[in-house]
């Protein structure tokens, strides 16, 4: 017991610990509640102190890994409580290690950092960061650096998956909690991961974790128990690991005792029961102290018996159920009574009405302990048992076949060794209640309405009420949107209306007409016809590669004969139920078995059976246990056959890997056959991996872009499937061997040239000609620094822009395909034209005249290093529309239309010549009440009309 230590404080039943300390205050605490009735104890509260020590200060040993191979770095977390979360840092905070497509994995069980296959750029310093999260604080600490050096390898070795992080072979978890299973594999290329439940369907609630290194099963239930498998797979092979998840549960009450008042010298029987896994152990406490079998007390697990009760047996009792996952308490008070008979709290009823011809019960229940002797009298006449009168040992007076002569006063006398007492009541006889119109049997279809009639007569001095029950269960007639309604009418009418009847509303309906003294009842049967109920006992028999036999037992036909059955199924590849093909095609209503055909080999299936009749389709049966069809040779060929490309002297063949549902068995792979077009013999190779999607054939004598006929088929442990259609695939292309001829380059402007050439012959391209590449570079530059422009297709001319004016360029042309460019053509040279004047026309003026505007400007004179002006271009823009006028150099004015509305036009005036277009002068002209406003890009001018 906690004493008056100052650092403990009790506040309204709560224990406050001031300045808690690990060594002094850690432990288990229980609260005792004490009053005059006794003592009870609470469940234990365990106080533990969280802590996280620092990593050792000693330097960590460096590690070496080899490129392409897997490795791991050990965290070696310091002492701690509770569990930690782990992350790893690369070189400096906060550069955390990321999964990188599944190549890295941090175990939250051990804290270790795993690497599926090392790469040269993984070299660095790694730190393990551990974090502890508690209700009121968080603490983190890092390890010393672990130096990882990855030795590079020019050709990293490929390797099959090898699972290195394995979840336990047996995992115990609590119902309602979340369980996580870890799995990670070494391998190159990086293995992918997927999970399955060996003995059933993987729960959908696992979500995306089904394809990751940590399988998370939230809100664990007992049907989640079973064997789980992690599979690591890549193009190099596969590896698997299995382990069982066992679901356990904390104790939960199924039955508890309740407070009891028991007379002295009698016997007490209490029982309690609890569910849980493992099965809970039950023990008993009295006033907080253990209770065991001795003297008058018998304790047998969940049963407590106390014989010959004494006053000292009064107190507070507790039933305690516990397993390794928790403890629960149930409390009850026992009061042992001793007193003389006393009717003050429970006298005989002063007025007891009864129906003529019926029976009446008069109770005598005084408070007394020990139990008193009881007897009855009418006036001075002591009542004894007869054909019409019965007095039971517990003091109940029964009078049968009542008549008016039985009216009068009746007295009960009670006596024990502590004293005597009596109590009197009066019996009043009334007219009996009778059913005058009973309900009739009815037969309806599901969804129809029906009214059941019930009329009664009764003593007019009393109220009459009607109630209805179905198969003994009282009906609620007041629910607004329910199926049952009371038909409004006279007090003596209690008809029941049933609306939109369901199958569950079939049965025996009983009408009860009641007064306070008696009741009368009448019943009728309602038959509701509807679709059949679910078939039962569905089992799978005789499983082969593509068919199974199903057997079931007939369900309830709901009063309409079953016409036929359909069988629904779903596989591991589709969670939707769909109708299955069967033998026979149509399953008659008297059948209890059928074959399901056209299934896929080596596939997990579940089945349901649904019965139907003329009223509709019924509910499906419970799903069958999952069953896997037997393995068979593949029946379809792989799709997507093609290929091409690759390096010199290679033939690359590609295809779409076959999905699991088409593999039909384990030991799956591919058989490739290929030959040169029109050659007599096929070369055949095996590719032994389901995930493979390409094959590379190398041969030094292989000609470039040589056509091959290719076909493919699948195989497994049961045999080989059919070949696909033949596809034509070309070997790798090589660069073209000839160059274009007759290269010609012409200057178009100061900034653009046009290049033309004579195309190469297709036979010299060693593949499919993709186009031509134009290389150009200035005089005094090296050809290696040339700029490049590519054309697509068979064009034999191209324009090159963005050049410098008045500059000599060297030009050459090359053919190219997907393998690269061929040899360059003989080079040619071209000099771009002089640049146009960089000055816009000056002294721009205009004058409006009605719907026209006349614009004038000064002639632009070119300098020696500029091309000659050959004329002028005027661009007219209005509301998104534009028009261009080209004038010769002798014209320095133009007439243009003005818009009819008050909008404006934008004019751009520039010189042009063989060097291209010169700089523009822009003006904006608007018409508003005869006035024009001009704005130009370089300066402003204005003229009045």
C-alpha cells in the first residue's frame, strides 16, 4: 500500500506521482475502492519509463561492397524502451536514404539498411538515425558513420533474387491491431516483390502493400489467420518465403454476475464466462482478496458456489479473466439478509380483478429471512389445495374457473422464528374477453399486401388493447416506415395490415386481445412465396486442369419450386463474380451437382451457387473454399512479338511477358525459333524465365538490317504451347555506306541559305533511311564544331537559317538511319548576302481623307556594308486581320483604307532587298471626329487634317 510519501498525491481517486523516478516508481499499480459494502480492486496499471541510450562513441568499421551485389549495414541500436523507428542518412543531415525503386530497404524490426544491388555512386558515409516516440516527448540519436565503399565493375554480374529479410515463420498478433510482415531480397536487376495468402485470398485491405517490402494488414480479424508468402522475382529468377500469422485476442466477457440479495442459510450460485485467445483463466476475489475452495465455498473456474450463507459472506465480489494479452474485471455485491416477515414494501394487492371463467394469481412476497411459512385465508376460512384452489410452497394463491361467488377478501399470513405478519387484498370478478372474429390463413407473393382481421368482446368497465406477434416475437406497429400497421377502427377491432411483405415475414401471426384481467388469442399462418433461399453445403470435388465438380444441398424453396441453378465464380485475377460455363449448360432445379468447365489451369477459384424460381433469383450460397485447378501445358502463344535495333551484328527479339493467369503451371519459360527469310532451317533457343521479354542473338557474320522470320511459344513443367504467328524482324542497322552527291548551296538572304543534293540509293543505307543531316561551319572554324540540321524523310532540299550576314560557310550533307550517319558528301561553300539596312524609314507622315489615309516616308539609303534597298513593305493590321503591300524602291507613299468604325489600324513600314527585310517603323492611326493620332515605335509625329 502507498503510504503518506509526499511525492504521491490522491486527487478524487486519481494517483498523482510528483517527480517520478525510474528506480523508485516503476511497477504495477492497482486502485482499491472501499465503502460500507466492501472492497474492489481495479485492473493493474503498469508504469514504465521510456528511454533511449546513445550509440557507442567508438568508430564503426568501414565496409566494402561490390557493384551489382547486395549488402547491408547493421544499425546496432542502443538500449531503449519502447520500440524505435529507423531512418538512415547519407553523408549529411537531412539527406535521407530513399527506396530508389526498391533498391534500398530500412527494416523497422532490426533497423538495418539493406541494398539489393550496389552501384558505384552508393559509396559514402551512412548514419543510422533512431527515434523514440512517447506521449509527451520524442528523442532521436544517430550512430557513428559507417563508410561504405563500392568497388566498381565494368560488367556487374546479374543474379537471381535471394530473400535476406525474412518475416518470422510464426507471427502472433492481436485482433483489431495492425500486423506488418517484412520481406526484402538481394538481386540484380532489383527484384520486385509480391505477396499472397497461401490458404486463401489476400485481404483487399492490405492495399498497395501487397507489392512492397512490408505487407500491412490493418484491423486484424480471425479470418486473416493463415500462411502468407512473399515472392521476390526478376528476369533472373525467383525466391519465396512463407510464414504463418496467428490471430489472438484479449479477454472479453460473455457472461457476468449481477448484484444479489440472498437470505441467510440459503445457497448462492454465480457464474461468469469470457472469450479470448489463448483461453482466459478465471479467478475470484472477495473484498479484494483471492477466493479459493474451502469450507462452504466452492470455486471452479467460472463458477462460484457458497452454501449455508452467513452474514459475514456479504461483501463485494469480483470475477477476473486474464490471458497474456490482458485482464478484465466484473464486479457484483452480495447482501445476506436476516429479518422477521414484513409486508410494508410489498403488500398483497389491495384490488385484484379477474375474469369470470378464467383464473387468477395472488402473490404473497413479504421481506423475510430466513424464508417464512406462508398460508392464505378467506375471511376466517383457511384455504387448502382443491380442484379450484392451489397454494404453492412459495405462497402464490391460484383460483381456477372463477365465478361471482369467489369475490371477497383474501389474507396471506407469513411466519419465521423472528416473528409474524399478514396482508389482505380483495378479489373483483369481471366479464371475460373473447375473440369474435379470428384471423384467417393467407398465401401471398413477396412484395404484396395483406390484412389479417381480429375482433374481440370484453368487460365494458375495462380498456381493451390488441397486440400482434410473429412466431412468438412481439411486433412494433408504431414504426412509421415499417411493414406493419394497425388498421384504425372501433376499440373492438384490431386488424393488422402487412405492406410489401418480405420472405422473413412468413410464419404464425398471433392476435392477442387484452384487458388488465385477462386476454384472448387467435392465430393464423401467413405463407409468403418468393425466390429461393441460398443453397447450402457447397463443396468442390474432382478437380482437374480445366474443370471441377460442385455439389450442394437444396436451400429453402420459399413455397415456389426451384426451377434452375446458376454457378458464379471468381479467380485470383479478378475479384468480380461472373457466371461460369457448366455441364450441363442448364442446371435443373432438382439437381444437386454440376461440372464447371472452361477454367484456366493452375488458377485459384471460388464458387457460389444461386437458385431461382418463377418469382426470381435467390441469394447466393456461401463461397466455396478456394481451390486451385491442376497444371497443364500452355494453350496460348505469347503476344507482341517484334524486335529490331541493337548493336552491330545483333538480332534483338522482343515479346510481351505472359500474365500469370495464362502460364498454366510452374517451370514457365519461352521457346524462340528464328531463321533468315526463306532459309530452310530454324534456330531454336529456350528463355527460362516468365518475366523475360527480350532475347539477343549475336553473330559476327550477321549482315546489317537482315530480315528474319521469328515465332515464339511458351512452355512449363507440363509441356509446350502453340507457336505464335510468324513475325519478320530485322537485325541491327548499320550506318549508311555512301554519301549524297551534287551538293548545292544558295544564299537566300543575309541570314538563310538553301541546300539541295542528289539522294542516295536505298540499297546503300544498311537499314531504313531516316533523312539527311546538313553540317555547316564558318571559314576558319573546324569541321568538328559544325552546326547541324536534320531533315526527316526523303526531302532533298532544306533551308538553314540563323546564319551571319556576308559570311562564307562550308556545307556538307550526310545520310542517316537509326544506327547513325554515313560518310559526308564533298563540301561546298556559300556566302550569305549583305545585311539589310538596320534603320527604319524616317520622316513618316500621313493625311486622312474620308475613308483613306495617305502615308509618306523618306527613302532609306543603304551603306556600303548593307544590301541595296529594292523596295518597301507596308503591313496593314486591323482587328486580327492583316494585309501586306510590297512596293518597288521608287515608291515612298501608299494609300490605305481606314476602318468604318472608330477603331484604329496598325501600320508597319520597312525596306527590303536581297539581304532581307530591314527595321520596321510602326504607327497607329485612329479616326475620331476627324482627328488622327499617330504613334510610332521610334518617335512621335502628329498632323492635323
